[in-house]
C-alpha cells in the first residue's frame, strides 16, 4: 500500500508549473465525442480520472492516444452508448457522456456518478436538462437510461447554480434542433472553456461566462486542436503553501483572473501576491491573521480550496471560521487534522479553527483530492513525520504531487508498506 511521508519543512520557495485543469479536461474529453472528426487536446493532465475516461472510451470505441504531451481523440469509431456502471461510478463527471452521446445515438445507458462523495452529488438538474430537450429518463438501482428520438431546443431555468449541469446542457443542446436558452447558469472558467472548445469545432454557443447562455443547434461538428485552461485549484493550493513558514512560491502557466477570490483572501490572511500575465507569486510574511471564509460558486471562494486553506489557517493565531455552503459536509479532513494536534470544531456548515498551536506528525488518511492536499500542507508544517494514506484520492487530481512539492523545497516522498504493517498501524490508531 502506498502512502505519502512528509517531514517538517521550512520556508517553501520555488516555482511550479500548473497543469491543465482537471475539471475542464473531464468535460472536454467527453465533449470530443460530439465531433465528426479527430480532436487534439493540449494540456490534459495524466491523472487517474483521465485514465478512467480512456478506459471508458476504449469500451465504446472511441480511440484516445497520448502523443507528445497531447491527447488525440478519434470519435468516429464510437459504436456504443452503454457506459459500464462500475467505471461511471469511479469519477464524478461521468454524466458528461450522457449529454455528449445522446444526440448521436438517441439512447445512453450509464451508471450514476461517483468520485469524491460529500454525502451526495445530486444530478437532478442534469436530468431536468435531458427532459426539457425531449428525452425520457429511466432510473434504476445502479444506472440510468436517457432516450430521445429527437432533441429539440428549449428554455431551461436552473434551480441552483451548477457548473456540471450547465456544461452538460451545452453538450446536449449543441446538436439539438433549434435554439436552447439557459438561465441562471454557472459562470465558472470551466464552463467558458467547454463552450470555447465546442465553438472551435463549429458549435454556436453565445454568452458562456454569463448567467444566460444561448445555443443554436448544429448538425455537424468538425475536428480541431484546443488547449485546456490551467488548473486554478492546483495553483491556489501552491500559493497557500508559501504562507506556511514565510516562503515564496511562483505558479507558472496560470490565468490570474481565475483566482481573484483566492488572491483577496490570501492577502487578507497576510500573504502578498504579485500577478504577471501568466504567472503569480505569493510571499509569506510570517505573520498570518485569523479570518472568516465563506465558499461560494465562482467567482466566489472555491469550495475545492477551503480544505487546503484550513491547513494554512492552522498557522494563524486566533479563531478562524470556514463556512462551506456549496458542500456543507465537506469536512472529512477535520478529524484527520485533529490527529496532528489541530483544534477544530465543526458545527453544521462551519469549521471553527483555533490557529497558532503546534502540530505533531502522525498517521492520517485522505478521503478526497483536496483533503489530501490539506493533509500534505499540514504535514509539512507539523513537527516530526506525517504519513498520509489514501494516496489514490490525491492521484485522481494531481499528476505528480511529490515532484511538484519537492520543486518548492518540501520534504516528502512516496513510501510502500505491506498489509501486515498497515493493519498494525490501524490497530495503533485505534
């Protein structure tokens, strides 16, 4: 069994190049199914979620190859729209295949989405989209079936802001007949990225990045070349690393405008952030202030960054409060931080953090990607050695987590233990 071992590290300094955004990549690879010719995607990260998509692609006939850092997708050989429920449940964004395949095949069978589970990942808004465009939906125990003899444009009002359903609506409507209008849309960079990619192929999508998107259906999409946007969530986590001990971290190949809320909060905490055209540098001053943080949909503070921010706030003297109203149950990292000596109390949708206390290394477990990065940051700030299991969750979102952190001077490594050692550690932890 793999685990990450961290050691107390001093000021972290150096440069990290930001890979393509995982959340965009998952949408773009599914969107490529809509094309009628080959698609080349640049910047796709080599992470476990992408490898799972490649497996799904092979199952349905989509050819996917890595060539010189690019992914070449050939959707012309897709022969099936039946997605293995087990593989679909392996990651959250599997629902994009339903939207991308429905227009071509008229019927899609797919398992319910999985991935990081913050109690539930509802897909009701996705199903609402399918039905509004003329499809019938049948729900079964482990999978669902979406079927439509013809997709027709419609006006769709989302009941809540949802990036995933906004993207899926674009995928489903782009080859529907007539006009589709979407209201109360998410404005995330990943939504804009997906629309820009589809438009590059010949789609007619207008207004992505605003709360009102209009789609004029087309009957054909070309192939093409497109580069995915940088991962703003990875960039944000590395900027936070600069604050642990007063370091200096530069993230390169990034779009600073995508991190406005993160920059504002880090400066409120006490870091200094300088932005260039495609890079950002965070300077830790050594004096961190306790703050209140409320997550929200973009352009608010991202729920995906509240967990690594919690690790940083453990270094800020005083009481900080982190409130997550996007995923109110996203606090599985808190019991693990307590193992390292953190004092955090969770009440309803908020975590109350008493910062400035010393942390002591120990064994902890990552339950999702962002919780894993939170534990890595905490481990680098803790005295002694910290061992983090659940590495597979981190590898779902980070291409080379150890190499990236070493690039800024962190002391960590991947270790292996056999089953007997693992059971012994579990017995010690109680």
